[in-house]
């Protein structure tokens, strides 16, 4: 029972960041119909920026995280402007190939810049774990969870309560009609990609002090983000949030009770199952399945 | 010059090449490139003709490699508390055929499962399959030896009249075996593409609902194409295993699928010669670049090349060379109309 609670707690901490990743990806897919294979590289970029700012540059921990996220937003905007804008209206497979090319180029650029040796990010929290009843958790992980939850909440508020959010949701449903209603579609696309990328960079920056930072970590993250998105249904934001926690729980229990070697395979097995049994995702609304 | 004539010329040049080039390293590089060309040709059937972007193709290559290596080495199959099933070492050519068959069967199963979905779903599903394959190879240590790799894999051997069973060990012999396998693969694909099956695949690539409406059983043809393509990739993988004679779970790495995709795209997807041209370029380029730049930079070049090809040479080298200027403008017009119809 104690072990069970501990697994649940670990999963919830991880689930928050998975949800951030999934929301970013699903937003980009929903609005732009782009399968963003650079998502994991934005995550890696966020992690390296956090390392650079907090480690060698010696910035304040929280300020460093914030700047890392903003840089991720900026990189996302650049990618959209340079690679995706000229391809508007191109076939989805074409765009996918370009994103895969960008994925390889970015990853190896990171490898070239930082080398293959893992980096660790210093953190200001006490290393002594907090013991609550029978479970223990590092203070840093609590901070990661809280930060992820705050970001999720802010994202929902922006999407549901602001004019900008309405514009995004309108573009999501029908770009042509919303463009007739005066929404500047190109701006929306850039902003969407930038925000989605920023969420990925935030996940990377938050997890950087928890794990270590290596260039190839983006590979698994991209695929896990897709797993989260498929669990929730492509383009379904609430679904992606829940999907993030489900994937984390499945991984944590799979690793804890079955075989830790297959931890990273669990996401794919989930994807395969979902695609076979309920391809529209677990939380698809009844009517809109397109 | 038609595509078939160019292919014949190319085969003739490659056949006499070892008489002029005696450098062992060059032969080794060409043989490795040849194995990748076969893999790229198999991917082209799916990507170029059926229009399905499979990003898990390396899984079939790896399965072919592992199955053929295991059967030629002999292995024990542990499945719980009971005595393991002991499979003795089989003659290498039987193992080679088994590698092809296993890969084909996996292709058939994956096709059956994956073609319920299309587009991004299909891509993710195939990537997922390759990742799971890699993790099985990594973690099923009692069978695959995990990260310690399978070593001492025997070389490929064939029965020759008058000589008995001859192992293929020298650089020159391997070169010719790969060349012959490549020609066989090309011939099989040529037959398929110009048959009913090939036309059905192209029809559904161009317009799936229309193909369906005239009675083409889309899923059946897609599954068939995947199985054939997988078997061929498995053959390339088995050849690789017996040529390099050591394999580890890294054969499943995503970058190899990407390399195959780049080969097909650069050469020209949907043309028989495309993967051969693209495969030779990207099979030999790394060897040339190796002396000049670091591997990371080489991969950056790959990624950038992929983006540039999509932007500036979307149909690949071979179609750009084969088409006469007058018909090319018609082609591009119809291609543009197609892309508009697709959006």
C-alpha cells in the first residue's frame, strides 16, 4: 500500500509535465494541422537554456526558468516563421517531412553545442525529502508539480477568458471562417506554435533539475507527447491534460510492477491499444470526431 | 532513355566496377551502401507507391537481421519455468530465408493493425512499433544478448554446383552477392509496380475514396504492400547481419529509418530508380564526409538536406532528370492541382 501511494505520487509529479507537453502538441495540431516532430527538441532546448542560465551564468533559479521558457517561445516563433509559413496549404506529409528534418538538425545542433556528456542543473531546494506519512518526496518535485499546475491553469484562463483565447479556439474550429471574422490567421499560427513550443520548453526547464540534460532526451519526449495527445484525442486539450497523467501513471506502475526495462515502451503499447480500440482518443466528444 | 535502360546500364557499370577498383575500403563502402539501397527500395514501395509514410521501417530491417542471426547461431527460447526450447544452429541460407519470412509476417501483422488509421496516426504507430522492437531487443537478454550484442554471426553461404556449400567471406564476393540481391529486389519491385497490385496502390495513393469507389480493396492492397516491403527490408537486414557479423539493438535506431526516407525522397519517391540513386548518394556521402566533418555535423547536414529537398526538389532527382522540359511543365501543373485538391 505504501509502495502504491509512492508510485501514485511520483506519477502525479511526472504527469504534470507530460500534460504540459501534450497540451502544446495538441494545440499546434488542432490549430495548424501540423504534426510537430520538433516538440521534443523544444523540450531539450528549454532544459539546456535552464542549465546555461542557472548553471554557468549563475542566474537566480526561478528567473532562469522563466527566461528559458521565454526563449522557447521565441524559438518556436522562429521555426514557424521560417519553416511552416512558406508551407501553408502544402500536404500534411510534406510538412511532416520538413519537421522531421528540423528535428534531426536541431538535435545534432544541440549535440554539437553541448557535447554528449549529461549536464545537471543546480537547484536551491533542500535535498532532504519531505516525508508525509508513509511516502516521501523531494521538495524540488513538489515545486515542479506546482509550477506545472500553475502553467496549466494560466493556459486554461487565457484560452477561455481572453479575446486572444477566443481567436485561437475559433481558428481551431475553422480557420477560413475565423479569418472572415477578422482573425489574423498568420499571427494566430505563429502565436500558437510559439505558445505550444513554450509549453514544451517549460516542461524541459522544469524537469532539467530533476533529471540530467542530454541532447538525445528529446526523442523519447516527442514520442511520449504524441502518446499523450493520442490518448486524449488529437486536438483535444482537456483530453491531453488527462492523457498526460494517465501516461505517467501507466509508466510508473508498469515500471514498478512489471519490468522497469520496458518503462519507455509502455507509452507506445498504450498508443497502439488506443489507436486500435478507440482511434478518436479516450475523451473525444460524441459529435465532433473529425 | 527509359528508366529500365538506365537501371540496366547502372547494373552493368556496378558489375564491372570491381575489376577497375581494387581498393578494399571502396568495395566495403559500396557493399554497405548496397544493403541500404535494398532497404530504401523496399521503403519506396510503401512511401512512393502506396503513399504511406512508414517511420518504423527499420524495425523490419532489424527483425530480419536478428532472426537470421539467431537461427544461424542457434538459440534457447525461455518462456517461463519449464525447460527452454533449444533451437540448433541452422544452415545460414535457411536462416536468411527465415529472416525474410519473419519480417514479412511482422509486416503483415503491422499492416493489418496500422491501416485502420492514416496520416499522423499511422506515422506515430509505426514509430512506436520500431521503438518497442528496439526495447525488446535491448531487454530480452536471454534471447538477444541485449546490449552485449550478438557476435560471431557466420557469413552467408550458398550452395554452388561442384563446390558444395561456399561461405561468402571476401569483400569481392560480398559485393557481388549484394549486387545480385539488389537486382533481384529491383526486378521484383518492377514486376509488382507494373502489375495490377502496383496500379491499385498508385490509384489509392492518388485518391483513396475514388479507388475505393471503383472497387479496389484498399486495406488488402496496403497490407500486401507492407508485407512485401517488410520482407524485403528483412532480407536487407539479414544480409547486413551476415555481412557485418555482429548486431546490437542499435540497428533499430530511428536515424536509420530517417536515412532510408531521405534516400527515397532525394532520389525520387514513386520511381523505381529513385531509391537506388538516392541510396548511392546517401550511402556514399557519409564515407566522404567522415574525413571532413564530425558525425553530429553530418547529421545536421542530413536534416537540412531533407528540408531543402522538400522545398526545392519535392519530386526528387530521378523525375527531374527523366522528364523532358515540355512534359515537365504539364506535370508540375497537374501536381499543383493535386496538391490543391489535397488541402
